[in-house]
């Protein structure tokens, strides 16, 4: 009998190890209004699973987090001032973050809950061809280092991306930096509500990022990524495998401030250490040069945000950001030899104040004010030495890229949104920039020779010599201001209309006629909204880069003296005083206007399954008044004499170019099978234009008809697959597959036959971009697995470790780039570079 209690105790111990305790989970989600704007301070209550009722409030971004919820069935109740209450039965754990859309108290319309389904909708901001990546996707998908934005660029329309890259909108405010570490990003979206008047560019030309808000509970993430070239493949244009290493550390920490119940903080940091190699592939008179040069890069970013919730309706935040970057030898590589390198360093400080308030029934106000100071310095490694450039062969001598620039600016945005009847109206003003820029340009003080071929270099026959002299310091003010009003009208339960109007103004060019009306329409033949037809059209104005403004102010023939000598003597360009050479200038055309884009589209969306949908969209874009340059003083005859002998090149920046594109895209999105969740898209399109940008000069300055041709970014076929394969609980596999057809390039003679100082001449009858390179294929994979770390059962936060392995260009395909169309080059018709070969990366993440 004495042994019976012992057996009972042993049996209880065995059962305790075999039968696990009831699992507990964290329920997360977002609360939105009918226009998909986050609702802060909404009350979210949960009850069920044998636990008492618990209640939390949403953050400023509308998100909520309820930890330590037992597995089973539960009920969530969401309430907010001015909105109808919503009750929903859920399963715990939920398959993904929940999303609740509340209707305004005086607005009669159906309440939709997404998060467990992917539902077609007639709301303007619910187009199903949107690219939407949440925080979980960012953990799963393959990303090189921490370059999230670089990995998303391929998903955009290159015809809508400006000279300075895509528009970046962070937490509703246009900016140029994300401001937080990658792990502090909550969501990334591309092409949401493409015709919204709130934004400067169409949906495919901007990236919208939502960041995490400071939270009431203490939690955070630490992530490190490591890559070493010893496990990488050799690049096709490298003689040996480059010795490279990449280390990155980033994370965030958030929680309440001590002894301050309504004040919270979020601290994020990021450190990138890259010891890369620049690949040199050139041809000198001595033969092929195939070498490598170290390219160390360092980047450090720190951000601190303080959030104070004064009440359920008012919150204030203050954020400080600091960043440092350096790249040593940044200009080396390709045709550029190691002595022509330059080192770059950059520093920036940013301070932002934000306020968000709710007034009355459904009226919300958001205000953000941001100050920025930045400075950048470039130093040549070989100062005081003339530069030698043999076109498409090699570049040697000093880089002559010395300079310093600084900027101090203010950015601001004020948005107001409210709902009444069938209307949801949003209006606001954006001050994208109000600041002063200063440039100290010390480039090309020694001069540079250009040769059309290796043969002419050996014979000492350059076709041009250029040099700058005089003070290179200039400072100017620039303002970029925009205002908009948008009304989303629910005409019927299955029909909505979006009408917007935007106005933008920039100091350069001083164009006041930038009125941009836009509209969109969504219609569902049946109230179930499983099929939705969408259409829209809108005008969008582009902006000018500050580099062109700097050049027109500096190179006016008075402040700085720029000379261009055609067919100069060598090694001395002229016999006698070089100051007698007529100066070349850069100026704006008197009728310069802001470029205008007209985009129009029509498509159909169909919900296939509970969590999957298909969309087919046709899009057309017409571009007018696009920027390009033209030499107004180019020689008319082959004798090289310019019409105005008192001037050299007169580069006039004009708004006289055009663009035309048409594309058809089919995309599948959602849980496409039992094991795969993601997005698959195929796009067939054509793109034509007659400019390569503001500084683009034509082959013939007096006959521009030959410039119209395929755009440099025109790839007729584009296929993307982006998603996650999860066959079981053992691991997740993130997949990114890109297939492109070839891009065009231009056939040139490599000579300056018309003696205008630029070697862009083409054979007779040959237009621009008539040649084409091969296509490309890239497959990237990430294997990852989460490990829950053991803690006490009553802990509210369950720490989690994640291990990941990335493989980029898994198939190690050689994707050639940099094709040479110069008939005088030793590399004519060949590629001189390729995208990286296979690279491997390991990552470790710790979250609590």
C-alpha cells in the first residue's frame, strides 16, 4: 500500500510532461475608420477561454496587443467615440493580425472585418492589386541585410519613379528617410489608393510605411545579420572571389516611462558594417584590367520617440533621429580605376513633433512638424591630377569630385478628416520642404580629357577638354508646398466614387499652374462584392532635382567659369591663356514648367476563395513637359563653329519631352494554397519616351525626332512571385522570384562627329535604344524557424528566438548588365558587369 502513493505521484509527473498546459497566445490587430485611417484610443475588450473580461486601448496607429490569452474561442468588442460598436467572435490563436473597420455613428453602411478573410471591397483604398507587406512578412521574406526599400523597388513602376527615387511616405508624412530600424516597421504598402489626391505621385510611384508606436508593455526586438564571401559564388567579372563581409545589428525597445502612466517611449537603432569589394573591369593599352578594390561602408542610425497620451482623444509625440554614413572608394568600379576613387561621408539630425486629436463625431486632426540638418562631404583620393576618360574603356587620374553640401529644412503636414452622411472627406496641406541648401563645389579644377577610343588615346587625340574655375559656392532657398482635398462618396452600398483635387508649387521651376484633379470609381454588380470593377484617372506633377538648380546658379558664366574645348591639343589643351576660351553655361528655359503625367486605368477584381483574390488591370500613362537638356549653341556645320562665338555649350534645361506607356497586369494575392501565402503577378507592357532625364542631351540638338524610342527601363515582360511557404510548424520558407525580359540600349559611334563636345552621335538612320540585352532571372529564398524560450507560466511576454538562412540568386545565374553600344569601344556589343552571384546570409532574431 505504501507504494501506491509513489506510483500516483510518478504517474502525475509523467502526465504533466506528456500533456502540455493550455497554450496562451497574444492577440493583435488594428482598428480603422471607413477610410482606413487608424482610430487611436479605441477600446478593445476580449472575453472567453475561461478568463475574465480584459480591456486595452489602441495606440496612435490604431493597433492593439492583448497578451496571455488562452487558446479557444473568444469574443472581442470594439468601441470608439463617434463610431458604432462592433462585436466579433474569434478563434484563439487567430491566423493573423485582426483588422476591424468601424462605421461612423451617423453613417449607415456595412461593417467589414478583415484579418481572417481577403474580401473584395468598393472602398477606394481597398484595391486588391496593392502590394502589402506586414511585420511578419518582413521577418519571413528574403532581404539582403536591412535593405527593405531596395528590395521593394522592383515592384514599382519605373516610369513613375522620379529622379531622386520613389516617394517615401512614413506614417502619413512625405519624407526621405524611414526614421526607424527595420524591425520597428509595422507595414509597407505600394499602390494603395492609386488616385488619392493626398499624395504627389500615383500608387506605383510611392512607398507607404507605417511604423510601430510606443507601447504600454515593455517589449522589443534585437536582430543581427551576417554574411561572408567565403560561402558565396564568384562574380562572372571577377578574376577571383571577392573577399567581402557584411555585419548588421538592429532592433527596437518600447514601453512606458517610469512613473509616467500616460507617456511611452520607442528606441530603435541600426548599425551596418559592410566590407565590400568594387569590381574593376576595363581595358587599357596594356590589356584587360580585372581587379578588386576595397569598398568599406558604415552606417549608424539612432531614433528615440516619446509618446504622451493626454487623453482618449489627444496624443503628442516627439522624435529625434541621428544618422552617420561613410563610403570609402565609392566611385571605383567598372571602367573606373582605383586611383580615380573618392571618399564620401554624411551626417544628419532630425527632430519631429506630432499631434493627433479627435474632435466631435468622426472628426480627426493630425499635425506633424519636422526639422532636418544634413551635411555631406566628398574627397578625391588623388587630388591635383587631371582626369583621363576613354569612353567605354577606362577612366584614370584624379576623381576631381571634391565638394561639400549642407541643408537645413523644415517639413510639415496638417491633415483633417471627417465623415458626414455618404461622404468621407480628407483635406490637408504638405510642406515637403522649406529650407536652405548650400553647395561648395570644387570638382574638375584640374580639368579632364575625353578620348573616343583606345587608338585615339595612344595617338594623343582627345575630342574634348573640360575644366571649371572660379568660386564654386552657392546657397539658395527652396520651397515645395502642396495642398489637397479628397472626398470618398459611398453612393450606394455597392458603388463608391472618389473625387480629389491637388495643387503643388515648387520654387524651381516657378510654375503656378499645377492643378491636378483625380477621380476613381468602384462598382460591385452584386451586394456580396465578390467581383468589383475599378477605374480611375488623374493628373500628377513631378518635381525638379536640386542638382539642376545648383548647376544653373553656379554655371552661369559669371560665378563659375566652365570651359569645353573640342579637339584640344594634348597634354596641354591650348597654346596660351586658357581664360580666353568662351565659357559654357547651364540655364533654364524661359517657359520651363513642371512635368505632367496623366494616368488612367481600368480593372476587375474577383474574390476566388475566402483568403485569395485575383485582379486584372490595364494602365496607361501619358507624360508631357518632361525635363531634358539641349545645347542651343551647338555647331550647325561640321566645321565646329558655334553660332555665338562668345559662348561655349549653352545647355538649356527644357520641359519639352514626352512619355507614353501601356501595361496589362494580372495578379493573384492571398492564401493561394494550403501551404503558400503571398502575391504572384505578371505584367506585359511597353514604354516609350524621348528623354533620359534633366541632364540628358540628344545626339542632334537641332533634330530631336530620333530621340523618341523605347524607354531605358522598358522591359516588355515582368513576373514577380513574393510569398511564404509553410508546409508545417518546423520551418517557413520565404520566396522571391523575379523574371524580366531584356532592357534596351543605344547604338553610338563613340565619336563627336558633329563637334558639339558630346560623344552621343549615332550612325545615320539609327534611333535611340534600338538594341536589347538578354533577360534576367533571380530566385531568393529564406528559411526561418521560431523557437519559444521557456519562462514562467505567469509571464505576460513570451520571448521568441528566430533563426534564418538567406540565399540570394540561389541558381547562381549570370544576369548580365551594362551592355556597351559604343562602336569605338573594345567591349562593343558585350556586357561589362553582372548582378551579384549567389550570396548566403544568416540571421538571428530575439523578440520579447
